[in-house]
C-alpha cells in the first residue's frame, strides 16, 4: 500500500525538495500551497496541491478535509516550521510588521498543527515530523529571534503534551539553510523508520560546515 503523506508549511526550496523525494519513492503526497503561482500543475497522479491561507483557521481545516476527500486520509504529516525574515532593528519595526509576523510565523503554524493533531487523535494513530527550517548560524533580528525561539519551545511542549498518546511527534533541525542534503536526511530517516518513536530530535550536520570546522581546527 502506498504511503499517504501531508506536507505543510510556508513555500520553500526545502518543501519542494521533500515533495520531490517522497513522490520519487512512490508515495502519495498532498502539499499545502500558500502562493497559487507556485503550483507545479504537475501531471503526477500521486501529487495533490491544496490551497492554504496560513492566516485562516478555516483554511487549515479545509486542508485536512481535502486530504480526506481526495486521499481517504493520510498516515504521515511533515510540518515545516519556518519564519519569514524581517531584519529591521526593534525600534524600526512597525505595528503592522509585528502583526504580520504573528500571523505568519505563529498563527499559521499553530492553526495547521492543531488540525493535524486533531485528525490523528480521532484516527488513533499517526506520525508528525516538525521540520525546523531556521538558520541557526547567524545572530537573528528581533522578530526572527522571537518566532524561531517560540517554535523551538512549541516543539518541546508538544513532545511533553502527547507523550502518552497514540500519535508520535518528532522533530528535525539543521544548523544551516542548505536544503538539498537536509531534505535527503529527513527523507531517509522517515523512509527507513521501522517503528514509531516519540519525542526525538534528529539533528542534521551539514557536511560543508563540518569540513570548514575541521580545517579551522587544523590551523
């Protein structure tokens, strides 16, 4: 039986690569698409692209309903947790910038996660991968620091809240935004998983960074 996977989160190179990898593994993939112009309009019958307004709780519900109507449900959910950049110093940030950051970086992630968890709770089983797509190698601007720190804390809270439930929640992190190898790593861990685990953080180490660090030590 083909695995049915839902991939959500802001449109990014990482999300596009993950969709490509799972489709290549003959999985059926439903992916949320925030920007209609980013739709691939692929003829691949295993790909379903679902419109998603990350500011709307109703849109999050509709993503799940679309998966149920078009796929008959899903077994695995990958939610990409990322923050849109705003590099302004805090004294230059407008009220509109703050509202936009809350809508984009917090509400959108929580709306869709709430619906995914509710779906798996009703189903009695399921796997959720929280994929952090955040650059950890730079000193972040205030709004970026707030949102990325909040998402890390949210992950730990979900681990604790659902440790005795039937669904399994794990996370992935990478120190950089090099998406190709990070996506390969995520795909391999999920594809090779033989049994459900919960509360594990899978940390990807970029080879380029390791090589650079090694050269610095040799000097």
